[in-house]
C-alpha cells in the first residue's frame, strides 16, 4: 500500500490514484492531510518562528520577479478589535493569537517606475492579476510552512467585503489591496480533513472535458454528506437533502463583496 493511500482516500474518497510506488515524502503527506483551523490556544507563536514564516512566504514564486506581494502584521489590539467587530460571525479574526494581512501590491512597481523615470502604469488588469497571484502564493507558502511547524491557520478573505473600512484601518495607499488575512495559532480543536471534489471533475488530460460533471457532483454530494453533513443550523435553506453543491450554489448566487470593485476603481485600478 502507498504511503499516501490513507491520506488520499480521506481527501478525495474517489477511488482514484493513491500515489502507489511514489517514494514516501513527509511534506507531501502533510499537505494531503492539511486542514483549516479556526480555534486556537492562547499560546502566541514565538517571534522568531513568525519571522521565519514571513521569510518563507516571501520566498514564494513571483510573476516576472516583480515581487508584488506585501505582508502586514496586525499587532495593534485596537485595530484588530476594530476589524474583528466588522465580522462578528467569524470570532477567530479577533481571537487568533496572530493576524497577518496579505496584500496585492501594485504600487511598489509603479513607484519603481517613477524612481527610474519609466512610465509604469500598474493599475491595469495585468497589474491587479499579477499582484493578486503573488499575494496568493505567498499566503499559501506561509500556510503550509506554519502547518508544518505545528500551527493552525485560517485565511480570511471576508475582509474584502468591508474593504473601505479595513483599508482605512490599515492605512492602505492606492494600488495596494487586501487579498486575505491569515489567522495563526496553535490548534485547539482537531478539525477534519475536508473532502475535495473527485479528481475526475477537477483534472483533465490533454483536453478540457467536463461532460461527467453533473454525475460527479451528485456522487460527491452524497459521499461528502455521509462523511460530514452540513449541520442544520448552517444550512441556507430547508431541504430533504442539503448537499455541498446546493450550499455552494446558494452561497455563490448571493451578492457578496460588492464593495471591492468600486474600491479598486477608486484606488488606482482602471483594469485596462
Ligand atoms: C482565499 C481564501 C479565503 C478564505 N476566507 C475565509 C474566511 O474569510 N473565513 C473563513 O472562516 N475561512 C476562510 N477560508 C477557509 C476556507 O473556508 C477553507 O479553506 C475551505 O473551507 C476548505 O477547507 P480546508 O482548508 O480545511 O480544506 C478561506 C480560504 C481561502 C483559500
């Protein structure tokens, strides 16, 4: 049996490839079993470990070597409380021992253009997209490194729903925007590995083909419901069967984050 079989079965349960014959690798096993953690003990991670995590995050790949991610550590308790109060349904934002905000930073490259007398205009779609990806890669690098150091993490993109207030609290200039916050602490609750969509729905070979999507989603809904059903009090509607796809379709159909596009447009992005 492969070193990964259990972890892959827990993650996908889709009967697909289980890494048979691949050499055992602790890091890969850890990634396969990773999970978001929203409840933390009081112990604050050591400063030198946090510095290391920032260095690891900033070691992520960066589009064109433009290095358009910035990381803001929110230490000020009043500011943290002010952000936490905006999202009472997510108390982990205020309670986590450590809170970072990962920023897409299209400003730095534009400043560098000015410093070198070059006409850099980085409020384009490309500037936004590249900075977003750099920040996303940096946050994922921090997540995986933090988890490998025994910490639990939770990315927080809900801050974009109140971007005007969050940006004011953090003093963000034009062309700098929050991609996500990141709660970090030592896990207090075990949590569970979240079952992912079957790989036949999310992987393609040589040509995109989603002809089996509907059946795959029905199958996934049933398997996921059997493993960890969405608790009644978290369901967005009363239904005889309330599966993942019902929940996600309802969630995605509800307008959320309406403040983000106008914020970006009034803070230096024209998306040309
Ligand atoms: C970009 C991003 C933003 C997220 N934002 C939030 C958030 O605002 N609040 C939250 O509680 N979880 C947030 N999450 C965590 C996801 O809900 C979680 O990753 C997902 O349910 C899958 O669970 P897993 O990471 O344990 O596999 C976010 C995750 C990502 C990648």
